[in-house]
C-alpha cells in the first residue's frame, strides 16, 4: 500500500519541482560540472513512513506514523571529479503518530554521488547513515537506527553559482517484528550554491587563437580575424595578397616559379645552359657519341672525335691517319707493323723479315730456360736489326714438345721466351717494344711421336706486333 502511494507521489513531486525550477532558463555560459567543486544548499521534500517502522522506544511502545512527513534539511558536497564525489546531509521531519501526538524524525547520512557531467546532469547516490525519532512518552519516545539508502535524481546547472536538483530515494532500515527490513521512500527538491567554479576557456578546436564561436573555419588553423586562411587561388601555400603569381603554383616565397629562360624545366639557377633547352639534369644538351663535345656544338654528333667541332679530321685515304699527319694522304698505310704511323704503303724490310716466324739457331739447356752460348751470335744480329728499325715491335713466343706435364711445359715455354726478351733488353732494346708469351705444346708444327718432330716443336718464334 505504501509502495503504490510512493509511486503515485513521485510524478507529482517531479512535476511540482520542474514547474518551480527555471526549466526554460538558458544556462549561463553553458555551465557544466567541473573538478574540485563544493556545493552547499538546502532541500525540501517528503518522507513516506510505513506502519512497519522500527522507530520507537521500547519502554514507550510502537505507534504508526502519519502517511507523510515534511522533510527539510541541508547538504554539503565535495566533487573532486566532474562526474561525482561525496555528499553529507542532515534533515528534520516533523510529523504525528496515530494518537495525534507530535514526533520529529531526523537523519544524518552520507553517500557517494555519481553524475553525468552536463548542464542537465542525471545522477545516482548510494550511502547510509542514522535515522531517528524524538518525541514525548505520549508518542513513540526516542530512538536511532542505521539506515541504508539509494536514489536517483537530476541536477540543473542554471548558473556558475547555482544548481537545482530533484531526488527520489529509498531508505532501508529495521522492520517491526522478528527480522526483515522496512522501506521508506522520500522525494526531495533543493538548491545549492556552487563554490570553486571557474569559467572554462572558450573552445578553440584548431588552436589558432580564434575561438570556435567566432571562427568561420574552426577546424583549419589560421592567424586571421575570422579564423580562416586567406585565399590561395593556386594552392601553393602563398596567400594571394602576397603571391606575385596567384594563378601559378610555386613553392617560393613570392609565389612565382623560379626563372627558366629556355623553358626546359631546369631553372636557371641549376641550368648550366640557361639559353639552350635540353631535357637533361644539368639543362645542357647531351653528347650522343660520347666524344666530349655537346650535341649542340658537335657537327658530327653521331661520330666520336676529340676535336673542337666534334668531327674527325679529314682522312682521304681512310687509313685512320689524319691527312695532316699522313705523309701519303691519298695512299692508305700498309698495316704490317713497320712504320705504320707515317700513312704510306710499305713492305717489311728483308732484314726484319729474316727475324719473323720460327727463329732457328736459338738453343737452351735441356729442360731449362738458360740460353746456350751457341745462340748468342744469332741473337746479336737480331738486336742489331731491332736497333736499326726502332718502330718494329715484337712478340717473343716460346714453344715446347708434348713430353712431360702440361703446366710444366707452359712455364718452361714462357721462361724461355722471357730469357730471349731479357737478352735483348740487356743489349739496349727498349722493353716496351717486346711482349712475351708461353704457348707450351699447344701449337705443334710437327709430329710429337718422333724425335725429329719433337725437335721442330721446341722453338722460339718472333712475331711483328701490328699497331
């Protein structure tokens, strides 16, 4: 019965409080809960006792209380967080008992308050404290019990210094009889002063110093009066009022692309040929034939030539010797290793021819690279010819027969050829004119199965080197 009566009274109490609260009042500066606030205030309301209450003095006896007790009290809250804190309350409830005698209920309690941090802030409370009665012996006497309570409510932050609120609570205390719990509902409305509220800084989403309220571009930082960046038609980061080329994007202080006189895409500051267009990293034409003369200056861009105009010097007889150096510019040089630099046709002198091919008369100690004395006369004649015809260059090639191991024969043939070279250089022949090669048994001229054939295969060859 009491529960249904409480539920019927709840909407009435809420409607009454909303009617007297400034529901239509706009919150001052959109006040919201903050950290480290104190709220101190008063409240009014009603407590709905039941016939099963246990608030009486044993020596006096139990009497039912009136259906509703007017409740007045004060409260103090500390909110270290915007979403809640702790609160203490103390209140008195004058009422009557069944025989119409007066009694005063009183409470002192504390609870944890958790709220949604907004202008209109729903909340819940959970806590406990003392619930007592004070009356004469004609009523219920004096008694104090512990009571646990929980509740819900709504706060209205109407100003930086004022908050209004409504609560609905259920108090749970001792019940008349052997065990059990009694529930007492109460409905409260109140107002509290706010201490410690600080005006929040205006919101500036983009951090440009222009608050969102006045910022026409709240998500784009700009150090301008309206918070929007100045117009930049070409989107190059240089505003139009400072851009000397507002329709041409360029990542330069004045907004204009750096000069490119020849229009080849390489700016003049990096263009080694600023007046000659060329799609190359340095802005200069390439060198197609790799002769060191740029194509724009090369009269023969596909023919390599180490000349100022990039063209090879005239060579009428096409012998590879320029006419200016060719003693016979209309007759091609004979490339035979003899005077190949003069540009004239010629034949190898008989004296030189005598010392080409297999040279008979050069003997070595068996299995060694030591030249026998019997060979000196022939070698001295060869030295005389080489000193007479200083343009001739020779390759001295050593050969062996096939007896023995291949690697040993290769080493022996090279050592014998080197011995001949050493003899020549010892007689004054320039070492630069002589090359040496060891062939081993790999180029036989006779049958290695016979002693006569093997003797022919053991030989030294002189070969003219062509230039």
